[in-house]
C-alpha cells in the first residue's frame, strides 16, 4: 500500500469516525472501500457509455446478411 494524505472537513471527519465505530473498522479501511466503490462505479459508467455509443452502429449497413431471416431458421 502507498501512504497518502488527504484533507477532509470537520464534518466529514466526525461522520467518518461514527461510521468506523459502528462498523468496527478503521477509518483508513472505510476510505479505501469508498474509493474502491467509486472506481467500480466509474468503470461501469464507462462500459455503459461505450455500449450506448455502439448501439445501432450496424443498422444501416447493406453489406450484412439478413440476420432476422437466418435467426428465424433456427427458431423451432
């Protein structure tokens, strides 16, 4: 792990202490968990954005086979 310093407000410090006490964890552990959640959320947001941007990119292509026709052959 890498040691780092951050500045937080008095209110944040008090709330963090309360949460740590209630969960029986160290404040540093709670901060790391919060950072992990933020990183996960941001990663998911980027994936969602990429999927939205990619949606429909082939809809006007004329060089592709008729997938609906092919798929209907597979349906029983």
